[in-house]
């Protein structure tokens, strides 16, 4: 049986990972986009 505290910690960790992944993807896509513009110009 999982306690409420453990569930909450797991849930918070999952949200953190999702947010970090989303931020990372946005960051890298923008970075690659800027590099592509510099290369093509």
C-alpha cells in the first residue's frame, strides 16, 4: 500500500520531470532554430 505522502512526492517528481522535459525541448528547438537561421544566412 502506498502512503499519501509517497504518492504526493512521486506525483511532484513526475510533474518536475515533465516540466523539465518540456522546457528542454522548447529550449533546444529554439536554439537549433537560431543556429539554422545563422547557417542559412
